[in-house]
C-alpha cells in the first residue's frame, strides 16, 4: 500500500526538493537545529535564499519536511518487513520492533534529543500530531487486513493503532528503561510477551 501526503511533484522539482532536504538533514546532524539557518541550507544546497523560501516558508516547515521524509522511508522498510511475515499479527509485531529500532537509531533524532531537547521536544510532542495521524493510517490499515484474515483481535483498529504508536512514541523519547529501545532483544521480548497477547484473537 502506498500512502501519499501530497500531490506528486515533477521529477525535476522533486529531485531539487530532495537535495534541499538532504542538505538540511546533514546540517542538523552536524551543527544542530538551533544553529542551522535557512541561509546555511541554501548555501549547502547551492541555491539562492529566494528559491529555498519558495519551497519552504520557514525553518519549522523545512524541519517538519525532513522528519516526515524520514518517517516515510522508515515506513517503506517496515512495509517490506511486514510482507515477509507469515501472518498479519507477526507483521504487526515486526512493525513495532522495527519502528522502535529505526527511531532509536535515527542519527538526526539521536543528535537533537541529546544535545538540544528543549528545541526539538515541542515538535516531537505537541507538534507531532500530523506525523502520528499519518502513521496511524498505515498501522490501522494493516490491523484491518489482519482482522479480516482472523489474525488480529476484532477491536477498533484506530484505537489499537494509536496504542501502538503511543508506545513507540514513548520509547522514542525515553531512551533508558527496563524496556530498552536500543536493544533489539529487549524490544522483541516485550512485543512477544506483552503485545502479542493483547493483539491476538
């Protein structure tokens, strides 16, 4: 299943936009969000400020676009992993494990949560609704397909998907605990022992 947030751009415009996002992401990792200006991004991308501002109205919109692209790329990997599982429930468990791992190992999020949490936390909490909504559609669709196949409990797919997302979100923000998001074995054990019984029919 392909989920698109926006009307596809032309090939040339899309390539230019991707270059901008690549440059912005690299600068955020290298210098941090606070110290990176729109002028820095334009210079790194080899374009004028006016060109950059035509595509992204301000620094916040640019940062959101960088994060959303990371989310879209993660979902592509997760979708491929789901397709390799024997049942939809297995796929959902694998999706949870992969999402936690990918977010924990994301160099941009790791950098910003470590060095300037006060700058990034507002976006990752109160400003994160659009990302959560985007991901909820993806997970809810997988749940509905699993329910139709008899692999997943017949409860509200929206509630179940939001429950999983809130767990993933919490593990993204709180990186130390008994459930260790940096340890795949810890995440798999939690998913198998606690999530599977909640989701199984």
